[in-house]
C-alpha cells in the first residue's frame, strides 16, 4: 500500500476515562478513507492525534517516511499534512482572499482565484468567513486545500452544517483530491454519502479500530452492521 500516514497502537485517556486503548489510523495515497464511529467513540481524538493536535498516552505516528513518538501539527503541516478540524478553519479577522493568499505564500501553493473558482466561491473572496453560509465557509476551506496542495488531508466531520447540494459538492471535491493522489481520511455520520464515495472503511469502537475494507465488504460485517449501521444496514450488492 502507499501509506503516507499511520497512527499506530494509539491510547488516550481524559480525566481518567479511557477513550482509546489500541487504535490505528491509516491514510493511503490516492484513496478516500472513511472512519466511522458513534459519538464519543474516540474517532475525533484519533484524528487529532494523527494530525499532531493531541499527544497520545501511547502509540506512534509515522508520516512521509518519518516516525514520531511526539509530534506537533506544525511539524506535520510542514511535511504536507492538512488537518480540517470539526470547527471553522478560517479566521474571521481577515477576508477569505487574504487568508488564501497567506496559505499560498507560506506553502508556495496554487493560484488563489483558480482554486476559488473551482469551489464556486470566487464571488465571496472579499468577505470574511462569518459573512458566509455554512456551506460557503466549507467551500472556502476546501479552496484552502487546493491552494495548499497537501499530500494528506484529515477532515473531521466536514459535512456539519451544510446543505445537501453543498454536501454533494464536498464529496466530489474529496474524491477529486484522492484521484489526484492525495491521501484523504474523513469522519462523519452521513452513511449513504460516505459509503458511496469511500475506497476503504474503518470503524472506531470500544477504544480500538477495525479495518473493514471496501464498502461492499464493510457493510457485510456482522458487528459493524449490528452496532453502527443499525436499521440503515443494507449490504451493497457485489
């Protein structure tokens, strides 16, 4: 496999409560991977540890050929990782154009206007993020990804607060990034949307993770169907 990122054997506790015991996250070049899990299962914690946002109690992070027992987001960002958190990425202190230009200058990135056109937000470049709708803000954040040109994208709950049309466009954008060779990992609860787009499914539960494989295989996994998919569960035809 063309793995660029692995967070391996990760454990993490908060105030004495064990959230993760031995969990693993993998990001593979050219694949759109989805990490499912119930609220509170630890999937966001795992993503933050993989991105260098949180320190694990145990485990290691491997990125672009380097192994880290302790790593910061800034170090991984310099190596080509982009973490899209479950809160707004862009600041309300500057216009969208100004922030995209700062990203372009810092990372020797792509043309801002072309990236904005690609996401349909060129008419909003002079606005500040708080002046945009939820879907427009998310599009602006995705424009930042195209400007940045990362090797790996970790996106935590990227569909939060967006309309169905925006959600479709987000899915197409993530799939396009993967098709261009970027390693993409997404968390979320939008089961039909994410299963239709995913190349690989992982499941975070009871402090650990299961690599379930392609959606056609994952939806036949008995425990995943029973404990996560629930009444939605309909196996994808092979």
